C-alpha cells in the first residue's frame, strides 16, 4: 500500500499494526538532526562515557555523572545557588559569588558563596552542591569534603584582605537531585533564618524541574 506524504511524495506503508516507514523528507531530517545532537554530546566525553557504560541507564548516572548532561548540571547548580543568594540578600547579608581565593599551599580556589553578616566581621563560606541521594550520612560527608577544600583558604580572607573577616565558617550544603532537602541542610538553613516552608518547597521544586530537564535531555536530546 502507498500513502501520500505531506509534501506529495509517495512512501511505502505497511499498515497501522507495524511501524510507519512513510515519513516525509522533513520528518527524517528532524530525526537525523536529533541523532547528531545525541552523538556529539556522547563524543564530548567519550572516554568517560565508555568507562561508565554499565551505569548508563541508571538514574543516578544520568542526574549526577553522565558527560552528556554536564552543561545542564552546571546550570542546575547555578539556579540553586542564585536562589540561596537572593534569600541571603533579603536577610541583609552582603553576598559575593564565585569568589577567588588562595589556599595555604598556594593553589587557587573558587568559592560559590561568601555571606557576610551586617557586623562585617563574621562570614560564611557556603558551597551548595546537588548530589544523587545514596546513603543516610551523605550530607555530612559532603560537608566534610567541602571543608577539606575550603578551610585552607580561610587565612586569605582574614583582615589583611578586602573582606576583613575575623570569624569564618565553611559549610558544604548538599541537596538531593530528586528534590530532597537533607536534615543537615535544613538545619543549616534554620540557623540563617531560611527555614520556612515556602522557601524549602520552592528550592525542592527548582531542583526537580532542573533534574527533569537533565533526564529529558538524556532520553530525547531536547
């Protein structure tokens, strides 16, 4: 049986119970472009992708490690950081983003957030991160991981520098890739005055929205 395509060209058609093969030229072109996009994304991290091919179909891999979604993961992180920064500014903190610092050994660091209280003598280095939830003590481990990275930079922000901070804390703040807010993170938000239902709900929904974009991008190249 033959069926006429949208542009008038006749294509072979095998019936409704089988996959249609009468696609028009335009439909095939769209499909080809989509396939090219997926291929380019995989090639960008080809070596890493091959090493992780056993995890390629796992949700944790897609939301947290797949090289094809690296750009969207960075965007997801920035969206959450901006949400936190805006909330801190409403509480009258002076906030700096992506601050350069130097560790004790001379290596460079880039800190997500420095929030300074109104007294201008107490500051917080806050490093929010989104991880796929895997075990109960993960938020505390992320906190220690971030402290190991950024505590060596504290001397850089002492009074001799422009920030003139006498007391500095470092907090690694984990949020779940599926929208969970760990108790460790919610308690920290409470100390900042951010523990109210609307803020945490909005934060969770933002994370879910951005993670869904990652999943759609992986599955459909959208």
